[in-house]
């Protein structure tokens, strides 16, 4: 194990983050187009990529600890700390490039997540408003949580027939 293996793992993690960006953008396109039929599939794909990322992150943490020990730095070092403590040679710059790319991808993911969350909240609010219009009399709830309809509604009956 060593710097080569860690670099390969970081490339793999970057690819997974790019895939997550793609999946979140697909989810966003579905939300903006109102295609809620496919939303559960897109969400499941996002969750699958996140699971693969968790596994990759764990493997990276182990590899960083091994390389930190090899380089004589703190075993619990982060990638940033490992980059700062890299010995003379190209590895410091290589890991710095990985770190910058990972940071940039993380920012993109955070932005997409926030926008998608806003779309989901708006869709939920719209659905609630639409459902409320189907039963306009259901304006309050009773102590059992059911929609309370006032019993003193006036009704007109034609009694002349």
C-alpha cells in the first residue's frame, strides 16, 4: 500500500462524486419538469451512489492512516494534513489536486442538494394546497386528528315538492 493506492482510491472517489452530481442533476430535471413518476427511481439511484461513496470514504480513511504512518505523520491525519506533510516529490501536488477537486465536487453536490430540497418542499406545499381544495370544508382538526366539519352548516331544501 502507499501513495499510488491512495491516489487510485481518490480518483475512484472523484468519479463517484461526479456520478452523484449527475444523479442529483437528473433528480433536479425531474423535479423541474414535474415528472414525479420517476422521482423515486432517481432518489434510489442517488442513495446507491451515496452508499458506494461511504464505502470508498472508509477505504480512503484506512489508506490515509497507513500512508500517514509510512510518511511518519499522525495516523489520524486528514487528507489535507497528509498533503501538507508529504515528502519531497510530486505526491504533495498530486494529493493537493485531488483535495481541490473533491472540495469543488462537494460544493456542487451541496448546492444541488439545497436546490432539490427547495423543489421538493415547493412540490409538497403544492400537493397539500391541491388536496385542501378537494375538501374545502376541512379547515380544522378535532382532538382525534380528523378533519372537523362543522355540523351547523345551513342547507336549503325545497319542501314544496
